């Protein structure tokens, strides 16, 4: 759970992070997720409902894959698209 504290003087919002918590950079957490999935789980197939498909002028496909309880945002980059 993310807790937010409001600065007394500035009124700005700042996360409250307990001292014993490791804070990851975005690159670190994505590497960790990729490594765990690859090394511990192996090949992953995901089944769900495709929604919010967008095809902007960049040629990439942006979408949401969801089931009854959770969504996953996804993208297929233009160079990785194969005939479906």
C-alpha cells in the first residue's frame, strides 16, 4: 500500500517509505519481473478478454487484456506484429 504524507510547509504530496523497505527504480523492477518469469516460471501464456485496442499512427497496437478480476496493459510494437 502506498501511503502519502503532505508536507507541512509546502503542501506537496510525498510518499511515506518505511526505512526497511527497498525502493526499486523502474528499470530494476522490470528486470526483476522479467527474470523471475523467465527463470522461475518459464514460457507464459495468458488468456483473457482483449479490450481498449488502439492502433495509432505509430503502427504499434496498445490494448488491455483482462479477466473478471484484473487487467494487464499490453503493447505489440510495429516490428513484432505477425499476421493474426
